[in-house]
C-alpha cells in the first residue's frame, strides 16, 4: 500500500526525505562533489567554488525531479516501488514545481559566475532535461551524457579568474565518464524501459555490447586523467589505475543481471576517486 503524507511532523519529514531521494541523491551528490573538487583544483577561489557547487547542485536536483515527474506514469506502470511518486509520498505536481524552481535557480547561480562559465555549466542541465524529455527513447540517448559531462569541467575551469580554457584531456575524460555513466545507468532498468517503450542506444545495441562499451569508456577516462596532467604518471596516477581496474570490471559485467545494479555506483565512485587523486596530485587545469 502506498505511504502517504499525513501533513503532520512525521508526514512532513517523510515528504522531505522523499523529495531528496527523488533528486536521484547519489548521482546528484557525486556530480556536485566532483564539480567542487574541480573548482578547488582550478583555483576558482573559496566564494566562487561554493557558487559552483550551489549551481551544480540546483541543476542536478532539477534533473532528478524532472525525471521522476515526467516518468511518473511509466514508473507506476512497472510498479517501481523505489520511486517516491509511486509510493504516494510526493505527487507529480510537486515534483514539477520543484524541478522548474530548481532549474530557474541553477540558471541564476550559473550566470552569476559569468556568461561563459554559466552557459557551459548550463549545458549539463539542458542535456539532462533533454534526456528526460525524450532523448532517452532515441538512438541519440548517449548524447546528453557526452555533452553535459564533457562541458561540466570546462564550465568549472572557466569560473576561475581570467576564464581559462580547460585542457582537452579533462573535457575528453568528462565526456568518456558521461558515456560510461549512461551505459551503467540504463543497465538495471532495461526490462522496465522496454516494457514502456523506451529504446535508447544501449537497448538497441544490446546489454553485453553496451556494458563492454561503458567499461572501455570508463577505462579511457581514467587513462586520460592519469596521462593528461603528467606523462609518465606519478605515484597517484598509478593508484588511480589500480583503483580503476575493479570498477571497469564491474562495468563490463553490467550486461549480467547479477552485476548490473553495481555498475552505476562503481562508475560514480571511481569518478569521485579519480578527481580526488587529480586534486591531490596538483594537476594544472587552467
């Protein structure tokens, strides 16, 4: 039976928790942390780093809320019990209002950083909304991930004084990580997607080829982050390679029912770890 808010303190708390979960909390936090770490590495400055984090957080929340709002009927049709809107804790209308408000806030916060960094950061928000609104059903389903995550580091680096251009390897690594995240994110929901008419690129090429492609992209992203700032790699670079191995293996196994739910967390965790090591290694991003 669906859990419904009573309007009292317990019901209000449940609704707040449900709204937080509906942002797709894990990925939202991971992407925000990555943006903040990149801002630190790019010497954006304390105040502007916080602004970068707030802008990215608002954008990611808007993408998560819009996803659960637009997919409410689909999620109900396949009885997605993990979705707050299916549980009855929040309504599609509330998710719609929150998504639009967060999107507007992300526009304001992003442009406060300047026109160039602001527009680059907003590509990720626009890409996420485009994916939710229909691109997920097409052969171009990976495009929002490639463009959004490719230009995220470019926007963060451009927020630094004098708006420097991000190095090519950082943009390429972001795009590769985006492609890997797409393959891993779709893997657990393939059956539900097909039942409701969603046929993105991973669905079209098959679970195993999609998993292998995602693993290759994940490995390529790590190598770009290791070899880009320092060639030959320093000690932290080799640590990143070692840490990447199990995550790449899990991503490659995403075509198997046993492993597919672990693939996306593995991609997110490795992304954060790679960026942490990048920061600790003192790489120049400007």
